């Protein structure tokens, strides 16, 4: 038992975080290109202009993937590289870049998994209302059609949208991600609804224009909930909190059910419909049909979770972590249990094959005097999480795992201040160094188990 024999061992990245936005002509501007220019937005004024220069170095990067033994690579397409204004004219140079990347992967025996949207909204569409404009479902559909036409002869696996919770919550409620505007709550619900409609439209277009039967998924995030003990009441408490909507209005996007129930169950959760009634846009049956267009796989980004138990009055409650409990370099709690309970609860509810589309940790990595990068904290983190994933593989249909990230990269508002990679990047020289964790992951992939 444990991992399936055809388990997909991968690593993930996203376009803005690695490509280098100054590279390649014909690319249009997206909201991150514009946002990073504002003083004070990003740690030490960093930008993605150069990033990992992956646009020019992708062949070297694929070679590294091969050295690690990756079976699959999850990357995203920057919408504005291939359709600079979001709709209309196609930029052949952008198409040629992703096409060459796909070919290089396939030649090296690495399966491409393409994400359509990892937060780079074309600036021209932003000016037309962006997610607030209901037409965005068609714009996104048009983009998905181009992707299907140009790449689906070779790419079989697609994820539509990455972490809607983040780009609506951080972009428009907290407003510290692009475009960095605080929107009225009413608008954020409308945007969320349009995000889901756009997802549905993309699924339709990928199926319609796909050149082979495609495997299509979605990649939301969530803070997982796990029970304090194996007592049935604690498990039930964790399950309840996991699928509930408990955050206050200013933080409402942080939940699972609002983003996944419509896609997989065809309806918004009752709790949210009541609680947020005053903010909701018009929701039609036609919308719900579009949103719940059948998908094949469920992607879940998973970094940490909350410990829950059933309280004395039969009400679930959070369990405080012990003082001194482990945290990552960017101060996220280390909670391996979340990757056992999260997929278990998700599989129970949605009954779809699951891929962990992101999981990993930021560490204070340095190049040591011996010229190597020793990152025992990352190895320990990944080993703990993967052991839990191996355990849940006996109980749920877990198809694959994408470590975040293949290489150190531009971590949004934290700039280059966080290192999440299996591969160390020296941003000045663009030299790559495989960290100890990359070799460790290579051995795990070979052994198909955690030693
Ligand atoms: C996720 C994002 C990804 C990266 C990791 C650390 O929320 O999808 O781009 O920032 O976190």
C-alpha cells in the first residue's frame, strides 16, 4: 500500500515568480507588472523583472528537473505573454516560449501540468473591470481556447485557477497583493462569483478545443483542519470547521466550501448564503450549471492547518499550539497532520481524485563554505508531510504531489526574501545549486516511499 505505483512526483512554479517579466517581446502588462513598481509594496522594492530568468534558462531548469527525477512539472502560463491585451491578438513569441518548454519537458520524460491563472490578470482587462466585469468569463474562456488549440496536442493535464482565496482576499480585502485595492465586500462576492464562472467557461473551452481527452482540475488553497485526537467527536469537530465559513467579513475568502462546493457539488454552501446574504450578487441556475461543469481531478494547495477539538458544550474549538511549536522561516506553523486529514475530508466530500498541487516550506538557506546548500529543516518538513500523505493514500485517491517550489523565486510581497526552492538561486549570477533537499527528494522519488 502507500503511494500508487504511478504516483506523480512533481514540483511547481508560477510564471511571474520565475520567468523574468522583462524577457520576451510582445508580452502585455499584467497587474503584478504594474503593482511592483509602486514604492513600499514589495519587500526592499524587489520586482519580478529578472526573477530566475527562467524565460532564457528553461532548458537548464528542465535538466535540473530531470536530475531530481521529477515525473511532472506544474507551471503557469502568463496570460499576457500569449494574449497581451487579454483578448484579441495572439503573441506568437509567447506561444513559442511555452511551446519550447513543453517540448523540452516531454523530451526529458517530464509530464507538463499547466495552470491557466496564477494571479497575472492582464492590465488591460483590469481597466475594464477585471473580475468585477461578468464578461471576464468569456475573456478567460477565449484564453483557454487559445491554450487548448496551441498546447493540448502535447499537454494533457490542466488546472484552471490557482488559489482564488488568495487573489481575491489578498488583492481586494487586505489589498496587499496586486492590484492592491480595497473593494467593498459586495464587489468581492461578485468577483468571486465571476472567478467561478470563468473557471467553468475555461473547462468548457478546454474540453471543446482539446486535441486529446484532457484531464482538468482546479487548484484552490485552504488552511486544513485536523482533530486533536482520533476520538469521533474531535474528528467531527475538525470536519465541521474545515467546511464552515467562520472568518469575519473582512477576511471572508478564507474557507473551502464557498470555492469548492459550487464547482463540485453545484451549489453554494447554505451557511454562506445566509451569512453573506446582504453582499451577494444575483446567482442564476445557468451560472451554477456553468460553474459546476464537470472536472476530473481536484488540486489542493496545502501548507498548514488548525488543530480542532470538540468543546465541552458540543461546539468545536481551536486547540492552542504548545509554546515553542515548530514554525517555518516565514512563520507558518509546521503541522504535518493537515496533509493526512485535509485530503481525507476533501475526498469524503467531493469524491474526486486529489493532487496536492503545492506544499513546501521557506527556510533560511545559505551557501555554506563547502559550496553546498544544507537544508535539513526542509528535508524534515517534507519527510513529515509526505509520511502523512503516504498514510492517507491508503484511504483516499491521491494521485500526485507537487513540491513548492522547484527553485527559489519571487515570493510576491516578500520578494526574494523567502526561499522555498529545492534549488537555490543566486539572483545576481543566476547560478543554480541543488540543495540537499533536492537530492533527498530524488531518493524519495526513486524509492516511492519516505525513508
Ligand atoms: C501559495 C502560492 C504560491 C507561493 C506559495 C508559497 O499561496 O500559490 O505562488 O506563493 O504560496
